[in-house]
C-alpha cells in the first residue's frame, strides 16, 4: 500500500526532537499537555501569530519538509485543531458587536489552518487537504494518502495529525463524563476501574510514498468501523486479519488504544481474545492521553519498534517472544463508537 520513511512526534512525553520514553511525564491538572520544543525552525514573526496546534504541527513537520525529498502534497487529520481560535473569534463578535475583530483568531479558526500554513511556509502548491472526522480523522487522512499513491505512485506526501486540548471541548467532555474527575498517575490509568480517561494533545508527522528501500514500515491494511457492539468489532477484526494478513503469518504485536475508561474495556478485551497467545500487547495512552488523533502516535511507536527501539516496561502489557516483530496491529476506538484497525509489516 504505502511505505513510511520519516516520522516525528510532539507529545506529552520526550519524543521530540529526541526520543526518550523511559521517563514517564505524568499529567498536570489531569491533562497530558504537550512538551513543546523551542521551534527554532519557525520564523519568530510567524511563530507568535500561530495557535498551539498550528505551531505544534509546523514544528513536527519541519524536520520532514526540510529533507531533500520534494513533497507532492500535504494531508492532515484533525478533529479539534482551530477550535480554540474559533471560540475566541465568535466571542469577539459578541463582545465587539461584530465591529473591529482580531484577524488572527479568524485566520486560524478552521481545521485546515495547519495544512495551509505548511503550504505557505514551504511554498508547496500541490495537493493540500485536511480531514476532520472526529476519532477517525487520521485514519481517513491515511486512507487518502493510500489512494493518492495508487493514482500517483511516484509522489511523496506529508501525512500528519494534530489536536490540542481546547478549553471549551475539555469542559464539554468533562461534563459528559469522558474524563476522569480523580487524579490518576502514570500507568495507574489502566487500573483505575472507573469511567473516563485523561485528555492529551500532540502532533505526529510522516513522510510516505511507494518506495520500499530505506523505509521504516509498510502499511498492509486499514479498516474503519462505526459500531457500539463489541461482538461486531471482534467479528470485523477477524475478517480484517483474514483479508490482510498473509497465509501462515501471525500478529506479533498489538498496540492497543486502551485508555483507562472502564466502559470501553469490553472492546479491547474482545479484540485481544481473538489474537494468538504469542501476541504481545503494548499500551501508550498513559503517555499521550486521549484525543481524536492519538492513534497517529501509535503509528509513530510502531515505526520505532521496527527500527529496534527499546520499549520501556511501563508500555508493555504483555511480553512477546519475537525479538523482531513481523506484523504489528494497531487497534483504536474513540468514545466506543468509532473504531480502526491498522496493520503494519516490517519492510526489511
């Protein structure tokens, strides 16, 4: 389908510019806030006008866009990027009676602000699109990249995802019971046994094309499903594995989107029960927090595993015997309604 050649990640952990996952940074005020770099590559005049998701996205993308490979397009997935500026702009309309308004909030109040900013900064006039599909935003961006490369196999695309903790979205989801009211440290998230999770934010970028040589990972299969029935999800996973996994091969490792919400464990348990006893399980949302495009960080982790990066003990739910995983499955669900399966293989 496609190959991943470069990847970067800005998250609530030390993942950018260098990767150091042993030290676990806990939530602040029950929010896993991104550790932002100094953004040396962004002009100061532009940086001070950028909203948080835009500067995170641009900061994560610059190491990839600065590479010698010419980009033929920019494909971004997001659900909440621009939401904070949108509310600020609407608030100003009321406060100033639709008079003189701050243009910055208006310009960055739409989800495509990041893709547009990247296009302008890099003078990239190619394909430029943003997918906004709540918990399947990144998966739809990934599917778009697959279809573009089927049509234009010699192209290179910047594929990415970004979301931040919007004050307004956080308040709404907290009232809806989506976030935990109690303080939960580190991996205690998975043993809390209570409804809700911890919000997070981040930006993850990938350079993708159809070239196998020197790639980090190969995308083998992708499936998205809307359902609230765990039996249906398990059934669809079996169909997906039978369709996507080559004969006589098994899933070496599952990267689970388990997020500490007791109401969603039935989905993860149903999927885990389908996999062989030798399949290992890794969790990451105690590091990233929950946000609509957090699955992009799981893809970043998978690329690191294929490159033999060591995983800290706090990520491992179940050990696996293979030293070099052949196939990695990523399963994620958002609010128990939107589900995705991503199957990757080692390109070596």
